[in-house]
C-alpha cells in the first residue's frame, strides 16, 4: 500500500521516469527501428484484382470415368492479390489458378468451393464468390459432317471447294451435346487455287455457337479447286404469258435473276432468260422451266408463287 502511494506521488514518478533516461530512449529507438525494418515489406505491398476463369478438376475413378461439367456459374471469379507492385505488374489473369474440384460428386447439380493458388510472392486477400454452381453429366461424343462456310464469291465466278477432313467429333456433357445441330467452318475467303486452315464452330439449331464442347480436330483445311473465273452473267427471268382465259393477280419469283455460264460472245447478247409455267386458277407455287440458249447453263433453279384468277367470259354483243 505504501509503494502504491509512493508511485502516486508526481515527484517520485518523475524521478523514476528520468532515471537512466538515455539508455531508455536508446532502447526505444532500437525497438522502433527493428519494427520499421521488419514491416517494410508489408507496408510496401499493394493489392490488385484479377478476373480468373474457373477450372474444373475431376479425378473420379482415377480420371478414367468420362464425365463433363456444364452450366458453370459463375464461369470466373474475382481474386484480389496482395504483393509488391513490381511483382503484381508481371501478372495477368492467366497467372492465377482458380479450381473447383468435383471429384466423387454424383452426376447432377453441385455447389462447390473455389480454391485459388496465388503466384509466388503474392497472397490472396479476397475471393468473390467463394463457391460456384454447375452440373456434372456423362461425357458424350458425336461425329458430325463439316458444313462449309465461305464469303460470297464475285458474280463472275463459280468457285468449287473441298474440305478436309469432312467429319469431326464433338465431345461434351450429354445435356449440352444434344443442342449441337451442326459443325461449320469459320467463313473463308479464298482466291482461285488457294487453301486455308479454318476453325470449326459448333452451332445449335438457331445458328448460335454452343459453349462447353470440344471439337476434334478443331480446324480443317479448305481448298478452292477452280483455277480462275468463268464467264458468268446475271440476267432476269421472264415468265410466259397466261392463256386468255386466265389473269395473273400476283407473282413472286424466287430468285428473280439467275447466273448463266456461256461463251463470252453469247453472254454479250443475252439480256434475259425465259421461264415457262403451266397456269391454272388458284394460289400455288410451281417450279419454273428455264429456256437458256444452246451452249449456256443456268446455275440456279427458279420457282414462282402465283395467284391466278379466271377471266369472265366476254358479254356477247346485243342483237
């Protein structure tokens, strides 16, 4: 109790504080210096965010089971890393690995945590979101023919193409693979006699790309076989007249013009191509028989939609 009263005395407290003041201040300075040095790296660290695609790991059955993951949501996560500025400047989203492990998970929907492996010299500060959803399904493979897609050729050419290989396999989750309707090549623009390697795209019935499938091979070779342009001319189609007892109310030609291949001197004289149909009353669609000159050939087929009415019989003159 007496000691407590002594420490409560301002004079005694000041005496004790100033006792050996030099060594005390030196010790405080050394402590602050050591703390400053020890935390220099931590204070120099900054943070940076990366949008990292989520990778699925599945070693079910030793990796021999053919399974596929679809409908991953979200497909990427936001990873905030901390590290020295010069280290973070060296990184991009491909330097960070975000993995969801579905090993042993039964087929169907799942919600699993995401594991992030930060690059050397960095640490994960925050991960958003921490879990992703998806669907595990049996992996299925289909073989489909390759459909050629090329840019529109000039009117004066009739190009011929060949694709190699003509088929490719599509692999993916069963529920996704059922939506694949066809495999098409990326549009190719080839000069006469040229060739190009183009990517294959899986499309659904609406012509939209189908994500989450693997195409093998991923590319095919497209070659243009013709060696030059052919003499081609586009001319309009003119239909024959209906019989006197009928009249045409509406007519729609599809197409209204055709390309004709012929010798240049013949094409120079050609202005139109005659088309023949058999008329009858009613509304109907019929093919058109084209009449091209000898030595010429039309490259398109033509049809016509007609609405034909019967002409009223003429009124006999009054006696």
